[in-house]
């Protein structure tokens, strides 16, 4: 295969991939009036969501004024986004809900409709860790957790700041002593806490 043919094929593959990401994805939207509509979702810039009841049906546009959040399946991975009041005074931001539980974790994706896969994982005392720094850094630009006034931004690299939220879980705390804190993905630690310690 000569250089021209190889480059041409790469361009075609890239165009197909990009068009796939731009398509409507099966999911549902939550409206502020309490209704949930099942159909097909497409996120646009400036927090605008396009929605269709049928795959090739009429397109309706929703924004933060009428939309509470939405959910869709992206390459066999479920994703949920919510419009949140960040400071309790009407500063609205669209965030992805990553882990739900006693301490929910929200993130700002690097790309709204794409998600990078994580690195290589191992375990310590049953706690999942990432041996190639954190998958969190590849997929999310920032993380937020609920606080008294809204949502507090926390580092995308795991550190002592996160330990302040994840108290009262001996198994998780023991694992922290054996590995450098930066080996833990933020997402993995919060998911473990919510699934095993946050009840």
C-alpha cells in the first residue's frame, strides 16, 4: 500500500468516526416539569440538546430553561448529564454524573459525546487502582462534589483533598497506605466508596 492510499484510507476512517459521534444516540431526557421522554439525544454546543422521539423523526431543541438532564448510551456505556446550580445562586453548568451515592461525583468531560477509555487496572485489598496514573485525567477536565452551597471543584489528580470526602472506609484507607495516592483514579475511588462504604 503506497503512502497516498494509506493516507486516504485514514481520512475516510476519521470521517466515518466523526460522523458517528455526531449522530443521535438512544436515550431519554428529563424535563423540569417532571416528564421523561424516551427517544434519541444529540448534545450541541452551549448546553443545547437536540431530541427526537423517533430516530428519523422531527427534531426538538431543549436548553437549561426547560431541561433538567438527559441520558444516552455511547458505545455500550451509559452516560447521564445534569444541569446543576453550581453556587446556589443560579450559576448553571452542565456536568456528567459519574458516581451516584452518599457522595456523588460529577465531571466536566474533555469531549461531550466521547469518552476515552481508562488505562491498565490492578487491585489492592480489593480496591481498583489504575497503574498508569489516572483514567480520570484522560476523560475529564475537572471534577465536582456537592457542598453546602452548591458544588465544589476538586482536583483531577487524586490527593489528600479527596480523602477528606471519603472518610470512614477502612478498606479504602488501608489501600491508600500501600500505594501512592496519585496511582488511584478519582472515579474509581468514589465509585468504590459509594458502592461499599457510603451507605
